[in-house]
C-alpha cells in the first residue's frame, strides 16, 4: 500500500519553495515537540480523523506502527475526537486500519 497520497506527492513536486517551507515547518515542529515520536503520530492521527483528512492518514498510521503503536492504540487515536466532532471520525476508520494491517 502506497501510504503517501497522490495529492501530497503532486504538492511537493509542483509547489517549489512552498513545499520546502512546509517540510521545514513540519520538521521543526516535530523536533521541538515535547511528545515522543509515537505519541506525536497518534496525536496527528487523531487530528486527521477529526478533520476528515484522509490524504496523510495511511502514511501516519504506518509510521505509528513502525514506532511501536499497537492496532488498539491506533483505533483509540482515531476515536479521540468522537465527543467533540461526532461520527466524522469514522469517515476514515477503515482506511486507517487497512493501512495498519498492510504488511
């Protein structure tokens, strides 16, 4: 399963300095975070689910798994936003778990 979306790949290819600046921002945010990498990924999965953003979900689920996140931790992260945004968090539930279950 290719975990980087076509949209993101096109953005990085076509946006030049904007894409470079975005990646620099993400790198700095990650390096300065007080969260460990696995927790950071789980938190990001929760945000993606709550905002119905499917593009990066496969990538971040795969990354969380590589960092030692269990399937149950990923499911819990997907559900974090349920009280705040309701069933919107279920929009990409199957996609996220498919990414986790992929070899």
